[in-house]
């Protein structure tokens, strides 16, 4: 189901950054599966990514900036 939702997201938003697709997918899945990570993103506590085992600062920087807020909002509306 999550794979299908990610495919729908890609179809709807058509990311042009092909090299960033693995990062987008990992970010999407991490937000869905890990509530603590989602909390870090929601609260903009980005310094906590330095010690986060699920998604690091390096991982976060690999996500194009416009998707850093777009994907969390999509997750919230799709999976309330």
C-alpha cells in the first residue's frame, strides 16, 4: 500500500530531480513508519537528526527542499 501511495505521489507531483528519487522514497517511508522522526520534522527540530538512526542530516539534505515540507503534508492528509 505504501509503495502504491508513493507512486501516486510521484505521479501527482512529478519530481524532476531523478537523482533524488531514492531520497524522496526513503523520506516518505520514514515519515510514515517512524513517528519520532515525523515529530522531529513537524516540530522543525532538525538538530535532532544528528543522532537520529532512522534518517540523518545527510539523508535530509539529499531531499530537495520543496519536498521537505510537501511530503509530510501529503502523508498527514493521505494517512490521517
